């Protein structure tokens, strides 16, 4: 499993130690990778820190060995009730 975060590498390193997180965590604070998967959250525009262009949609992706997304499952925590 790999996670992609808008946190910097330093923030990830500190968070891993504080929260005991394991696994591969990649830093994408400038949002170069997240939009490639179509996961830039366009509904959250009030969270803008200097150097942080936005937030991703919390999503789980299953990507095959050739880089094709085989399964996409958005987080239910942030879904609006229907």
C-alpha cells in the first residue's frame, strides 16, 4: 500500500513517529500527482495554506502493475448524505 499526502516529507516523517504509522507515504504538497488521478477536491477551496494549492479527495485506488486504475473507492467519511 502507498499513500499520497499533501503533507511535506518532513510533516509525514513527524506524523509517522507521533502516530506510529507504517507503510509507504509519498509527499505531494504541490499537487503534482493527485490531480493526475482526478482526485483534487474542488469543493474545498477555503483551506489554502501558503504553498498548498488545495486538498485531495480521500480515496482508495487499486492500481495494476501497468499503472491502470482497476478499482476506485471514495472515502465514505466525506460523502454527503443523499
